């Protein structure tokens, strides 16, 4: 079932997530909720903290990217797979390794920061070791937009938001929007705690 998105200003986005220890029905339900929320919110990726669960799980679905003509190069366990078979990709307890020295700078946004974008530098290629929801180990290698998504979602599991990687001039451009969103979130949290 789709869940409510956690917005910037909620402390859970700054907390380090804990590792998943049980590959059980609760994890399967969390994965389903992440997928459904991602589709409803029209995003590319979503991490568990963004729906209020401080666990090391995220989902990415490259089929949802706006430019479907752009190539999407990746392998899982050394095999190139069609997107319809590989997606949505649910990563449990991921470990992400940047590969190569090439850095790409691009505009980045986040479902927890609606309408806010900043230019962020990311490694062009990554390798990720992770488990699927059944506890099977896998290794993903990807580049470009897919690699950016992996790095972005993995950051969420470590309490890091994309704005933490923005240059000072980028932060200055979005500072008013950030203050407004943070204020709205704090008011919402205060209202919820008074109920």
C-alpha cells in the first residue's frame, strides 16, 4: 500500500538506518509499499526512511525515467538483463562502491524535497552488493543516471540528503525553498504530536 512521504525537516531523514536482519513477510511488505509509493509519487527511486522506516532498503525503477530513449546500461550478477525483468530493483543492506575517477554533474531532485533541484556531482559508475527480499546476494554494476540513483538512495540510508552534496552557490539558490519546506514539515509534526 502506498505510504505517506516523509519530507525534509523530519529527523528520520537524518538518522542512519539499521541493517535488515530478517528476510520475512515484514520485509516483503515494506518492499511492496516502497514500490507502490514510488509509482504513485512518480519517482525513480525511494528509500525506506522516506516512508518512515529506518531500515537499509531502497527501490529503484529505471522504467520510470523521463527519457526512456536514453540508454540504461547495467549488469546484475554479470548479466545484462531487460529492464522489464530487472525492475523494480529492491536493494536490501546495500554496499555501494564508486568505480573509476569520472564524475558527472547533473541536476538532482528528491521526492522528500518536492520542487527543489540542485546540481550535484556523483561518480559516473558504481558497483553495489546487495540482497533481494528473499535474502539472495547480488552484485549490480551500472553507470550514468542509474548510478546516480543508486548513490542518491544509498545516501538516504546513511542520513545524507542530496542537498548535503550541493555546492554553496547551489544551496544559496534553493535556501528559501528549503526553509519553507522545513517549516511546513515541523508544523505538520507538531500538529501530529498534539493529536
